[in-house]
């Protein structure tokens, strides 16, 4: 599976490298799930989750870099933590990992 970000400024990959703490290359493990679209969601979409070393630290880096937290952080079944965010250009993404 290949993921692609269509953004106005491709150099903004630095935002994701900063929150992940390393280059993007090792982040692409393929996991998937299906959820029911809420009435507030205007259209179906795929949401990509980046594996991070600690959700609380990566969330802080995302906010410091101009990102916005939309939902979470919260614990999910299995013990991992997730947070859903929007990057400075408005694209939605999420992160998963241990809390600390």
C-alpha cells in the first residue's frame, strides 16, 4: 500500500519528521480498520496513523509545530494511545503508540 500527501508545500514533511522524531521512511507499516462515518463528517476518507515513540510527546511537538488536536489523546483496546490531529495545512492525520 502506498500513501500520498497532496499538499501545497511538500517541504512541510519537516512537520511530520519533527513530531515522529525521525524520517518518515520507517513509519509505513500497513494497518487498517473500518469505522462508521459520523453525521458531522462531510465525506468518507482514509485516516493514516503514524507510529510514534510516545503519544504525549508527539502531540506536544505537533502543537508546537502549528498542528491542532482534534480528538484525544485516548486509550484504545489493547493498551495503545491514539490522537487525531490536523497539520498546519489542514490535512488530518493521527498518531498511535504508548502514552509516555
